[in-house]
């Protein structure tokens, strides 16, 4: 299992990672497998952007056969109002950000 590259990772950092790997191993977890699982989890979270979730929600609304005016309004909320959030991972968006976007709407 690789812990890191020498000039980038200091000796104390390498020792810390070694100790973490030993702890995982003592708990019955293979550190290299855990590292791969953590990378997969991070990639999955990065693919779950606000836009992805909003499009899924819009599709759900379409399937419920809502009125065209309602669908247009929802699409406007997704496309225009929240466009600065489109590329952001959904788990990194805070309630304060959403409140800031919604405040101007009366």
C-alpha cells in the first residue's frame, strides 16, 4: 500500500498515515480497500451536483402531470434562480446559501 510521495509527504505525515493504516487493519479493515472505497465515494459525491438533483426533481414533477404553468415556474427556479449552484456537489451547499438565493423572491 502506498502512503504518499516523499517530497510531498513529510516523515511525520507518513508515520501518521502508517498508524491510521495499522488501526484500520487492527479493526479488521484492509487499508488499501478502504482507500479505494473512499475514492469511489468521493467520485460519486462529486457527480451528485445540484443540477443533477434538480433535474431528477423536475422529472418527478413531470411524471405527476402538473400544470404547464407550474412546470415552467419550477424550471425557472432550477435554471435561472439557482444557476450559480448547478455545478456544486449537493452535500456542500449550505442552508445559508439557499436562503440568500430565495430572499429576493417575494
